[in-house]
């Protein structure tokens, strides 16, 4: 029987945890299954953002007619972030849930050589980092924060060598170079062994990379999942859930995106004929990976209002970020309610990239040798 002095669960969840910090919430998720599930709900997130100095949302990067724009959206309409403090010709390459962005300045100081920087949008801080081997075409870039006190992060870049197609024992295959930047050493290193794919396969060009369970996950061009363990610096490839992995998946499924769901790897996709969205999550049982279908959500009502609407990301475990030709919608599929996000100068008809971010407003500090700030002139 519960003690009369026990604090009710709702009080712990809605009155105490909503006034703490992302680090405290993360620790509670690790020790209590019920808190883990409930703190990923949108109702908790809205209270948490309102009561703490925390901002959470997405940067939407759009390219149309060679013009790039970047807009921030959030469940908390009071949260406003801008990248206007960065030089022009800026392109986001990766983001972290801990508030950092990796950006590439494509025309820096009148030089044709690009410049890589790491920034924290809430504090408008940014630092130049050494360039990787920019002569190689970048296939995918990801960043992960390993610790916040002191700050430590890694950047992983996959690029194509001059001759990505190789032949070994009459077998064709593709290779990718892998470079890793570690903020502890403030330098890049190239892994001695290349990443090897079958000849018809490589990493796709979309920026979506999900960091869970010590690995970075990305879709391949053959709609399989590539996982790179950034601690062991090893990799593996595994299949999508059945029936998405069937040869004719493209006839029935569309808009497949990897997401994070309750700290686990998941994916969202559209089932075309049924006008619904599916959410799948990877479960680990005794070292075995199993896909579980969490939700099958009808989008019939939304599609009557906006025919070309499709899922792009997961904001919480019950809210999907949906995009159409004319708007962005935060759709709560538990309550079947939607919230249209108002944005200025967002060109949704172009190519769009979504970068999740969660951040406090505390300034970061690096060693003096690393914290030389770039000139704000472009």
C-alpha cells in the first residue's frame, strides 16, 4: 500500500518535472518506465517548454531557385530562433537534440573553399572548426553530443572517394570514406577502412540521421538502414520492417523517414492506398532486433483538407510534423487534432530539410585556443 506521504504521480509529472531541466527529465526516463512514456507526450512537453528556459522544435531549410531560407518552428509559439547572426551562404548540415548545429559556409571571406562551423542558436555563439577533406563529395554528415559538462561532441562525415566503384574478385561494390571529428582533440581523422556497400547501394542524400543506442542511423538508396556506432567506429546494415522491405514497397509506401521515438529508433511512412500513416519502432529483446508497429493513423480527414500532405518528422511520441504544398501542420494522432504553424517567407514548394533541436539558453565555453570567433563579415 502506498504511504500517505507519497507524492502523487501526477504531481511529480506535471508540477515537479515540468520545472526542472532536460538533463533531469532524461535521468528520470532511465529509471522509470511510466515517466519515460509520459514525458514524451505532447501535453508534458508543452508545460515543460512554458515553465523552463528550454526551446524545442525544428529548423526547416528550404532551397528553391538557388535561394535558401531557414525557418524555426516549435510547439511553443513563444519560442523564436533565428540564424541571422551567421554569415550569408550558410547551409545546415546536421543538428543535435542538445542545441548544436553544424553548418557549412559555402562562400567564406571571398574564398571558394567552404568553411565548417558549430553554433548554438539560442546564445548566438559559433566557432570555426577545421575542415574535412572538402575535395570529396559529401554523402552524409551527422553530429552527436557525448557530454555537456564539459561539452564534447563528435561529427561523422561520409564522403565519396574519387573512384567510389571498386572491383574485388569479380564483384562490384561501392565505398564511402568516413571521417570523424572529435572536439576533445579538435581534429579530424579518417578511418583506415572504407564503408562497403553492394554496387547498386549507398547512403541516400537526405540529411535525416537518427542517433539512438550509441549509433547513427540513416536510410540507404535501397531502403535499408545503415547504422554507424560512433564509439566503436563500426557499422552494419539491416532491413526495414516487413512488408516495407518487400520489392514492391514503393507501390504501397511513400515518405519513409527515420525518427526517434521514446529514445528508440523508429520510422514513419505513408501507406498510399489506405491514406494512413504508420509508426514503427525497433525493440531490443536479448540482443535481437525486432520491429513493432506502434500506430496506424488515418489521414483521411487531413487529406480532404490538404491532398498532398505527408509526414516528415516526429515531434513527440504522439505528434507528427506534416508538410503539404502550402503549410506545416503539427498533428496529434492520439487526439486527432492539428495545429497549423504560421511561418513567414517559407518556400514549401522547394526541397525541404528538417533538423530537430532542443536547447537551453546557457552560453558554452571552449578552451581559448578553440574559441576564436569568426568574423561576422561574409
